[in-house]
């Protein structure tokens, strides 16, 4: 019984080695898959994004910041979103409102 088990395990190991070797060989020799580029990123580069909606121009994540950054012909806006307790989505960077308002506590509360 021990000889049969040893032979069986050896056969399984050799088969696994062959299959693994063939798989690795095909990955090494095959051409990498060409991925489609999203249409937005087919334009010129570098891409200019207004961080936090243009926080250097006006208070971050405000319509005023978005409007001022838009006048600089930016490609997009980097924003942060959070969900409130009543499941509304708000544009807000921090988890707490303390830094940018006269309130205190979590945005999610």
C-alpha cells in the first residue's frame, strides 16, 4: 500500500509540475493583452485635475472652487465624497466636520 501511495503521489506531482510549467511557459512567451484605454484618457497629457475641487482658489469642495478652477480649463476635479446618516451623498474631504466648519463630529452622524 505504501508503494502504491508513493507512486500515486509522484505521478500527481509530476503531472502538476508539467501543467504548471506549461502554464508559466505560455504566460512568458505570449503577448501581453492590449487593454482598451478609456476614451477620456485618449486626449493629450498630462491631465490637470483641481485637487479637492480647486482648494487653492476658494474653500475646498465648494461651487466657488469648482467655478474658479474651471476657468483654468482643468481636465477634471479630484473630490472626496461621504455619506451622511440619512444616506445623502456629500462632497467632503474629512471624516469629521471640525476642520472646515463651526460644527463638530462625524459627517456620517
